[in-house]
């Protein structure tokens, strides 16, 4: 340091002697402030269904045995490699060495056993507990090796282990992860100011490649107008899921910004309570489906951003079947179906969570349903209220929501899921899918599943949510697409 100071002093003397001013080089920016519309209810991916949880902590704070890459590929993470038995029942995971949790404790096979056993336990509160139902046992072979035995083959097992709900936790800290998350990731939790922001800072003891950023702040700005103002003022460096698509053209015209348009796993649906009369009548559900003009919702609520869908499946997936014609906009058919069902003067509740696709889309849907004689009573609910009243208590008729979990058509096989379908024939398709590892057969089964829920008009399938993000033009490494619910900051850096 003294040598550096002397050298600088010499440069300064020469510069002054020649009449030149000395201008210190600007320090490279090492922090990023990211906008989010929804504040997570907690910070534990194993203890909540809200996408906002993973958007903050997935890959940043917490890691799993495997993980999703930006293209949706399943990659090694805390498991550096694995072997699968010929019968597909046994997975031997070799773990990364030198991994520690943020509190300094060592990560090893005992933590893997604890995490998986905890997720699949009877008392588990994991929102995706079904991911772990096929695990028969988890055994520690040695500190760096874990043996997972399945009760039956599951071609999706490595995929399932990449979900945020399957992250690895430590027995010493797991109970407090909701408010003080302790993971193994490249960032560690620093601060949560409720209603305002969460701060993450660089983990200096990270086992893998070091990140470029010293600090990431997730700033919660739910109002689209405020989000636009914050971006324009430079208070935010990025808003990966920008809530006001009508403003994107303004950002595109401003050289300070970049607009990132990609795809998501977000099937946006008008969900219907299949066990609540008269929605337990397929004719009523079909009538509602034909009353909805998808493109009008995409244009009116999303300003043209979104891809129409006719089933609960992402159009970019190779197994996708375009079934939009099966529930094409046809109000006359809707009226005839309601008459066949003996239903008239129908009033249904429509509960709308905060995202603009729901609030704006819900108003358009209400007008379309009014045209076929269905009155809707709209209630705007906050995210926590939606989770408790709709998702858990099933106290609703209709709701608009985007399901952003990857390849999540299996939710329709769950006995007590909030739209309450759980058809035996559909469950049989899912059971065979779980048992199959042949790619061609898995495609056939996935397509059969798509057709089944479309035939049963379980929900109204609206559109695949586009990922429309805005960022400072000099910020690099943000994901273009969203193969999972994440704002992965591990590769983000400022352009020099």
C-alpha cells in the first residue's frame, strides 16, 4: 500500500507540473437494486407456496442437489454427480466438497438426509410435498455420499430436486429460515425491512465460483406507476418482471435501459372451484370457457404480451399440444350450455390477487361473463389473503392466477388442491408418467394429460405469461426467460 501511494504521488507531481488535472478512476459499481411487485410472506422455500419466496432466495441464498439453469436444463448443484440404478429406484449422489452454510457449519450428507426426510415427513408444511412422496428412504453412505431409494421409478426425480421446495437446509437453523434464512449459496441474508426491501450480501466463503456483486437489494414496489417512476429515476437498476407492460415502449426508446422479453412457465388461468355448485357441472365450466376471449385479455391486460393456451402447459415445451380451439370464444355456445344445465341468473365470486394480469384481466373477464348472463362479484385481495382464503380455505368460485412452477400439470392429480379436480383417470395418467423413464412414452402421457384437463374444462386456460423485464443498459447476466421462479443474481455484473 505504501508503494502504491508513492507511485500515485509521483504521477500527481508529473501531472501537476505539466498542467494536467488528476481525476481518480471511478470505482466499479458492486451493488444492484432489483424491483419486485410482491413481497414474499417469508423467506423459506420449504414453507410457503408464494413465487416471491424463490424470486429472492433461489440460487442466491439456498441451493439444492440439482438446480435449473437459465434455459431450464437440470444441472448439478450441491450434488456434483450421481449414479442411477438400472431399475431406476436408487440414486447415489456425490456431494460437492468444502461447502459450508452461512453460519459456518459444514454441509454434508447428514444435512441432505435431514432436508429430504423433513420435506417428506407427515408433519411437513412443504407446499410441494408431493415432490418427495416417492422417496422410500434416504441413507448416509459417507459424509460426501447420499443414497436415495424410491418406492417406484420416477423419471422426473432429478427435475423435482431442482425445485426451490427441495433446497438443502441445516437442522440447526431450519426452524428460523422464514425470517433468517441460512443456506449455502453465494449470497447470504443481511436484512429484511418488512414492507420495503430485503438485502443480500456476498458470501465470502462460498464453495463455488465467486459472484461479481457485493450486495443485492430486492425492493418491493407493487404499484405499476411507482415502479415506472422508480426505474426512470434510477432508484432501481432492474425490474425483471415489470408490472406495467404499457410502459415498455418508453423504456425501449430510452438508451439508458434494456427491455428483456422472454418466456415463463406461468400458465395464467381463470381457476374454477370444481366442487362448488354449479361449477361442479362440466356444462357450466365449459360455458364459462367459451365465454372468454383470450386475445382480448392479452391485448387489454397485458398490452399484447402473452401466448394463448388451451391447457395447463407451456407452449415452448416440446410436448405441448395446442388445444385452444377446443375452448374457442363462442358466447352463443356458452348461453346454450347454460340453458342445457338449467342455470340462469348466476352470480359467482371472482377473487383477484395483486398482479396486473389478475386485476386488469379480471375486469375484462367479468365483462365477458356478463355478456352471457353471469354476474361476478369482484374482490381484490392481497397476496397473503389469496393464499389463506383461496389457496388454503378454497373459499372462492373464480380466481385469476398464474402458476409459475415448472412442468406443474401434476397439480391436477392432487386430491385437495384448491380448484378441487383430482379425477381418477387423470391421476392414473400421472401415475404412469411417474413410473416411465422412456422419453417417447413420457411425451405421450404428458399430451394425454393436457387433453384430459381440456376435455373436462377444469379451468379456463388463458395465456402463458411473458417475462417482460427492464434493466439498466449496463447491467448484464439477468435471465431472459424464467424456467423457474427465480431472480438468479449469481451471474449478474456491471459492464465495465
